[in-house]
C-alpha cells in the first residue's frame, strides 16, 4: 500500500507540474508533492532532508546562473545583443535564425543549457521584437538547442552531474565519447528547425532598428559572464564540483559590475526566479521516494536486460526509453533515477552513455521535459508570452527523434 501511495502522489505531482492547475507555478506542485510524501509517512523526514541536501551543488549552480542573467538584463546586455544580432543578420530573417542558433550553441556548451534558457531567451526576444519579426522560430531555437547541445561538455547540463555523480569523466575522455554525437544532434536539430519554420523565416527584417551601445557597467557584466565560463571549464577539467565556483563567480561579477553598490546588487537578486530552487528540491524528494518504492531497482534491471541485446538495439532502447521517461516526469528526476541505477548496478558503458544522451536530448518533446525548458517557460512568462504544450510537442516531434537516433548511433562509432 505504501508503494502504491508513493506512485499515486508522484503521478499527481508530475501532472501538477506538467499542467499547472489553477495556473500555480511548477514549484508549488513540486513542494506540495514533497510535503504530502512526508506527511503521509511515505518517506521519512530524515530521508527527505538528505535528498534535499544532495541537490546543494545544483542549487548553487542555478543560483549563479540566474544572478548572471538578471545582472545582464539590468545592465543592458540583452539590448546590446539584440542590436548586434540584428545588425549581423544584414536584414535576413533566416540569417538571424542561424546566428541565434550558433550563439545558443556556444552559450549552452560553455555556460550550460540553463544559461541559454535564462540568459539568451530574453535577449532573443528583445532582438526579434525590435526587428518586428515573428518571435516563435527564434524562441523555440533557444529551447531546442539548450537540450541538443547539452552534452558537448560535462558542464553543459546539470543533469550530467546527477547521471554520473562522483564518476563524472574528465574533459578529454568525455569529448572522445560525446563529440561526434553532439555534433550530429546540433546539426540535425538545426536542419529540422529550419525546415519546420521555413515560412516564418522568409523575408527581411525591419531595417530601421537603432543600434544599442553597451555601457561601462554592461561591459563589466559581459566580462563577469566570460570569467564565470572560464571558471566552469577549469572546474570541470580539474574534476571539481561546479555549484560553489559558479555561485561565487556570479556574486563577484555582480559586485564588480555594480562597483559593490549593495542596493543595486540586492535589486538584481530580488529579480531572480527563486521558485526554481524549491522546484528542484521538491523533485529530489520525489525521486528519493520513488527510489524507496523500487524505481531504481526496476530501472537497473531493465538496463541489465538491454545489455543482452546487440549494442545498437540496446543503446537505442535505453536512449529512447529514458527520453520518454524524461518527458513524462522531467529529466532531472529521471536523471537522478538513472544515476542511482547505474551506481548500484553494473551497466555496460555504451548503455550508460546512451542513457545520458536520452536524459539530455530526449526532453525536447515536452515543455516541462527538462529543467532548462521550465526555465525557458518562466523567462517567456516574464515577457508576457505563453507557449502551449501541444505547440511545443508539434515542434519536438519533428526535431527530437531524428537527432536522438543519430546521436545514439554515433556513440557506437
């Protein structure tokens, strides 16, 4: 009965996060589910507390990224990027689309997919709005590339940290495995998106756009973001946790850009979407309860069965299976479950790698499939925009399956 109750609460919580009844934020439903699990005795308080504490590195990482995003917003970096992107496009909507995609790829690779969702999305919205073009193709590009490029480097996605845990490979071994699959995922996603939005990308942009200039404090903010990226890559190369260095670098960047003006720094912090942190904490509790109900053991057993298949069949089954799970319940809890299963069960290397690709790339079907996409939705809401689940699904069905297929097969090359 206890296990049935856990699964019932988990299902209701995930449904709440997906469909947001009463228009309540995703964090409210995650926290309600976690509280209900504790109140009903489905998970001991000590186990829930331990699960929340295990997410400390992720909380710190997200805090740093969100501080940088709001620093850049306040200091006019987004307006500067908007002007630069439109000017470089030379009046072509399709060229602007390519530029957005390339910038999104770079931001995802070096600053994580969450940074693309939080930092780049408002910049793209500003660029397209100022150019008086259809915003949808460019905003969807931010969401899709945030997941498609999120396994180029270990730092490109917080989910990489939870799947591998303390066994996260160092930089060079990682690149040997994931460089080709990542390149194929990025290229395939671009080609399909370009085809999907071909009608909206015809024609020219408004040529009357005024060019924005970057202020001195904005330039300091840009340098702060660049230094944070360097800190992330260095920490990854040294095999260190990423959360604390990211958070410290972001705080230093805020203080440097504002010249230690605590009033302005507090205003920047006040603009951060702090609800993301309780959302993630609630998901950690949810996953711990599901593990107690045997979800980790079942997933480990399934991966062992896949090991008996030919490598290409097992890899595809693993990547698409975990992708489906991620779209149903978000890739952070599915990554946590997969990481737990991999830790406690001997899983072949090709299956472990396929699971990671499924966790990172697979969520491109659902608006709540990944934490990055949830952050993307929050960023759009702040701009007064709404994206429906079915609209996102149509784009994802065209984009994700071919990219995941090619990326998974490339793991075996």
